[in-house]
């Protein structure tokens, strides 16, 4: 049912442009009589106006100058003079985040407040240097720190070396 409805909608959508054509055989006969006749062809005056108007030039301004505010009129002092509020403790727990209670205005906090580049010189720091305790803080970020199999293999190797000694050194035999 769903597919049939979708198919019906698709066919109706395709057929709509065909039904929207309003040119009939009577219209073509009228056009032929008009073109073959001796009289002058009368066109729509609004369409002619639009054709005569050049597209590069804007239309005449429809701005009404009498509706603009007259700058020469005196104005009243409706704005209050803002006074600075001098108190010992202007900031309270109820002061909004970006509000300056002294100047009674919002503070723009878009820029970083650091005056210096905090990352300056970070490339010169020793990355793998151990801390005073002997442990490296960067060791946590390595694969070997988190891989338990490597720890087991390393401990087994150290245990074998302790048990059998160093096999590379040659010992002299005493007579």
C-alpha cells in the first residue's frame, strides 16, 4: 500500500507540469491572425516599461525625506548621567560574571588576559628528564608503562640473569 501511494504521488508529480500548460489550439489561431493582420500589435504597457528600463541602473529612490529625523531640533536630556558608585567592597556574591559594579557596565572578556605567551620556551624543556624522585613524569604516557606483558617479560629476563649470571664474561680457570 505504501509503495502504491508513493508511485501515485510520483506519477501525479510528473503529470502536473503537463497539465499546467495553458497553450491551446485557439491560442495558436489567435496568434496567427494577429501576425498576419495589417494592424499594429498592442503589447502590455507594464511589460514595455520593464523592457525599456536598463538593468544596470537602480530604480528611483522611494525614500521619504520628510519621515527622517530632523537633526536641527533640540533634544531633551532623557539620558541620565551615569555616576560612579564608590563603595569599599563593590564586588559581592551576587555580582554577575562580566559586570563592573563601579562603572555600571558589562566587561568584554573576549581576549585572553595573559600578557605573555605561556607556551614560550616549552620546546626547550627537557621532556624525558626524571623528576627529583627518580621517576619520569612522561613515563605514564608511554606504551611500555601500560603494557603488562612487557613488565612480565622484563622481570623474567632479570630473574634469569640473576640466576645464571652474566654469560658474556669469560672467567679464568685457576690451576
